[in-house]
C-alpha cells in the first residue's frame, strides 16, 4: 500500500452507525452515559453475565468453551455462542468481541454494541435487527418500537453499571 495514501479510522460507535446505515435495522440507539468507559464496557463486554439483563428475550448466552471473551477479558476476539430464549428456543451466534466493540450474528439476527470514551463519560450504542434482507423490509414498520427498545437497553446498561458499583463497594466492606 502506498504510504502517501490518506487513511482514516472510525471509532467503535461510528462503525456501528455505519453498520446501522447500511442495514437499516429495527433497533438502533445511542446515548451519552455519565460513567467511565471501563464501567460501561465491563457490563457490555460480559456477554454471559450481562446480556440476559440487557436483552429481555435472552434467558442465557453461553460462549463456546475457550471463547471467554475478546480483548475485554484478555481472551479471543472471535468465538461462537448460543443464545437461549425464555421459551426454550436457541440460536447459534458468531461473536466478535473487542474492547469497545461487539458484533453478534446468527443466521437470522444481528446485534451489536459499541462504546467510546466521550468527555467525562461514555458514548454507548446498540443495534439489533434481522440479517436476511427479505425479513428486514418486512420489519420496517417496527422501527419506532425498536428505537424505544434501544433506549431501554441503554438504560438497562446504565442500571447494571450502578448494580456493579454497589456490588464492588459491598465486597470491599
């Protein structure tokens, strides 16, 4: 590659925005949280422990053995996982988990989370939608509902950060 060629990079939240623009997903939301990046990503990056708290339609999310979790946990960036729903259904996911970036894809669903330090807090974004284009077009009337669901997911992440803070304080006592 020519060293004189200009390059540019996108932070994780901007990458998720670009993905959302291309996919036109049912759910996309982002917000500024008045908590540190480390605290936000401790929640978002803990897929097994926290994803069921963030997404009500997931009862359990299990990474395959040895896939314990990306740059956030010092493990692999890519792994496979199984999501279990409240009615007993399951879906296999390919997961890319890096610090500030998580992309999860099953045969039918794509989900993502991104975070970046912003001022004294963190910009946090979430995405959820269908993968097949024929399904995406049929779901477009649900986008207004999806925006509300995205905002609630961000609010649940904010609350989970607060719960973890309390747990840390209590464990130090």
